[in-house]
C-alpha cells in the first residue's frame, strides 16, 4: 500500500499523547514484549544486560572542574543517578571505586524525582568558572531535549531557592552560559506565542539575564531569523569576550563578537570575517577556524577540514580581514580531525586515521609571534578509539583573573587542582574494555583505571575491510566475528551515514555479551554522509546525493555475503535516528539483501519531517520537501511513501522502536510506518518506550530492555545454520 503525500491515512498517529494513539502504541508494545522479552534466553539476557549496566566496578567518567572531578553515577540502587564529585587529588592517584569515602553526592536524581513526582533525567551541568561556586543543572522530563534549568550552590550543596533569587527556567530547548555570579547568557524560546523561537523550535534570541529579574524581560543582545536553526552565545572568562552565533542551517553559522570590555547591551557585535560554512571557536587570545570547504586567506587556499588559528588581537584591530593563519592540521584522504580540546598552554587534536584515533598536541604560544610547536604524546595504544573527556584550562585562575598569577594548578586554597594542560581520556577498542587515562601536561600518560571485561573475548576476531560502492568509491567496514566454526554466521550490520558523525570501532559491552559471545558477527560500516574522512565524505551524501550513502551500505551488505561472512537470510541490519532512515531505505529499496531489520527512533516520512519537532533544522542535510526537492530526489527514497504491498515484494521482518518522549525525531515516523507496513501485509514488531527521549531509554532498566528486544529479534529471525555432519 503506497502512501500518497497528499493523503496520509495515519496522520492521527502524530498526535503523541492522544488516547487513541497511546492505545495503538500500548497494544503493539505489549505484543512485542510478550514475543521478544519472554522465554528463558531473553530473561537471562535481560538479567545479564542489567548486571553489566549496573556493575559497580565500572569507571566513573569524570569532568574536571577546579579541584574536583564530577560525574553522574547510575546503578541498581540509583536508576536515575547521583550527581557527585571527588577531589582531583584522589582521582589522580587512580579511579576511585564506587564506595570510596571521598565521593561527595551533590544531587540524588532519584530522590528528587520521587519528591517532586516528575521523571527527571539529568542532562548536564554548567559550572561557573573559575570560581567553581555555582552550577546550572539541566533536568529533563523523561530524557527529552527540552530541559529545566536550576541553580545549585556547590559550596552549600543545595539548590538556590526562588526566595534567594536563584536562577530557574521552565522547560525549554535552551542553552545557558555564566557571565558572572549574577548574570548569565540565555538562549531560550520563552514567548508562548513563539515570537522568539525558530521554525525548528530552538531559541531565536540571546538575552543577558540578571539575577532576580524575569528572563522573558531580559535585554536581547543578539537575534537570528525565524528560519534559522538556532542562535547561541558564550562568554570567555579568560578575556571577558562575548560571542554569539546564528545558524542559518545545520551546517553553517554566522559568528559575531564583542571586543573585551564592551557592553553587549549598548554596543552591537561585529562579524568574524569567514564564510558561513567555516566553524569558529574562540579560546582565550586565539580564534580557531575549521573550514568545511576550501578557504582562501591572505592569498593562500586551505582545504576543507583544515585546522587554522589566528590571534584575536589582529581581528579586533581589523575585523574586515583575517591574517595568514597558522596551520595546525591539513587533511589527507585518510585523515580528519574529529575533536579539539584547549588547555592553558597546549591544544589537543583528536585525529582519525582510517577511523582509528590518535592525539596530536601543540604548544599555545604566549604571543602573536610565538611558535605553535608539536608536543609529545606518549604511551597511548594504536588501533583504538580515543575520546578526550575533559581538560580544565581554567584551573588555577582566580575568579575574575585574566591571567594565571600563580604556579600551574595553583591559585586557590580550596584544594589541589589539575594542571591546566592535564586531560583525561577514554580509550577502548572492539575487544578492549574502556580505560581512563590521564594525559599529563608533559605528554606522559598514566592509566587511572579500566573497566573489567564484560564478555569473553576469546576467539573473537576483528578485521578491517573495504567494499566497492556503485560509483567505485571504497567504503570501510569493520567485522567483529564471534567464536565458532568457519562459514556464514548470523550477522548484524550497523550504519549511520549522516551529519558528519563518524562510526569508530569501540567497545560495546552489551553487543559483546548478547551477540558476539554467542558466535554472532557484528559489522560497523563507515558510509558516506558520516565524518570518517572529513567534510568531503559528508558532502558526498548531502541532499540530492543522499542515495550514495544507501548505495554504500548496500555495497557492504553484498560484500559480506560475497566473502562468505554471512548469507542473505542470515544478514540483519540496524540503525537509529538518521540511521533509522537508512534502515527504512534498505527495507523499501533493497529488501532482497537482508533477512531482518531493526529500526530505532527513525525519520521515515520525508514529506513531513520538516514539520515535526526539530525536523526543520535538518533541511540542509536532506532537502526541502515543499520545493522541487521532493520530485527531484526526496520522494524517490522516502520510505513511508514507497511501501509496496506484500503481494508484490517480500520485505524482511522489522523491529520498530521509538520513544514517546522523543522531542527531536517525532515518534509519529515510527508509528505511521508501522501502521502502513501492517496494512501492506508485512511482518513488523513495534515497541515504544514511554520515556527515554531520543536515546530511547532513560535508565539502565530501559537500556537493558531495549538491547534485549533488539538482539532477541535478530536471534529469532536470522537462522543459525549448523555445520554439515561428516
């Protein structure tokens, strides 16, 4: 049954909380749980998954802020988590265990949820730097993107009540940044009529909100347009500089700034003289540029994906032009910079080389004429994924200082602080459990702790390969093969292919315990549209070029069968969000390649995606369905409009999962697609978690349930062929 763009018989399922829609959801979700979550194997898998997620011997991943390292800890007794901290001096001696007496609980999220009768989910914190005396907590209902802001006193360890003029903001998709103890920068849609919101539902204006005042009446210092994605702002405590930006679309932004000492309520900003597709980051005295396409500065062309730095002092003096930049990184066909972390005296680049990570470091000079010299990074393993978790470049500064007047790591009497160039890293590989590594200012490394193995890695093989796509492009993929005899196995192929997000081979405990350990094969594909090889790899599958991503994924699927890793009937595939769209296209355009598909929190109706929640913000990625883009390319692959009846084509069985509280990708996509597949005579199991936001799970019990449904679905739908007898 093909769904016409002009007549949508399941439009009523977009009404998220309507009783008829929730009843439709309940019936199908209950049926799916009864089918996939019951039975001896499923129940044992759930128990094991929950034991892994709740394990108390895992690493508490830290964020460094002054003399403390902060983390959110979840376990069987604290489903929503404890926001807590430990002194840096304790962490630096080795990752402290869950029961270490130095841990200090700041907020018990479970207790707060019980007290207020709200399913609060912790969504992050903004600490006032460098004083480290106050924080702004972000709390969401059920894991949604929209959050409530509450001020927390880190010294008294309590929320600051309204009677003391504590900062508090009702639920909104917002961002907030400290200016001083009594002032914050706020980007939030506050007008009930929506005049200060973009079409995507994000903030259109930036306000300078002072303590004790109505945020809706706070002076507006910057504003964007209604058709922008969002605006944002920040304040640099090291220089006093204000910055703001507006994003015309998901991949471009216009950056503006005020010179230090300027009152943004009285003086208009000036634009950073770069194209809108150049990412701009400010840190102290330096401006960092990351062009997405070739950028010419002072007569020299720098390729997209470069990392360039220029001094702010020159831009302040003449904002109409940029000086010749220092080039910290220039991309190659196999390398790209995934992340950048600033310290006080060095900068860290996380480089992907054929999707494997390494760290490069450079000295930040003291003057405009100083040298950006490479610095050593020693002791990190190869063939791993590395994430820089935190680097406290403000460590040692006094509140209000512009420069560090004391020894490195000093400057306050409230406890030892990390050196401002110390960084903590997470390091892992497909069969190497995550470890917490301290990268010190001198480039040496110390492993502070490691998560124990959560599954038996004996006999698991990890190999890297490439498949050839329809246009001859080589597409990388990593095969993780569980123990067992030679020959084809049940295989799950995972992909994403969008928004310049890189797929890296890393440790996944539930994948290993519930799939690989039982002899399954798991494959991660780095298709175009992602960031595995930088901006050009992403642009290769933008808008009208989107089918290249789908061709890449299909090429990997064929290669797995052609090389004997699996067979068509034994090959499953899964993906979520944009990867859910990928799965929808595999279902409707390449059904002959797969034995089963699991589709999570997906986009599927590309005719209406821009009208639902944050969908309008993604038109630069996909195209505008209200323009000729629909007839030119979107309509040709939009899964919801391209369903064919079972009498014409055999689709593989589908598991569709989403969340009622997903306020990023509307659950209506999954609901309507399921209804249409059912009407067309196809096999589809549906599960909708009532909370969890776009992640699909708000706590470990929900995460374990989601994993069991997925792996049990593949276990039951992909045949396990026994080796032939002698």
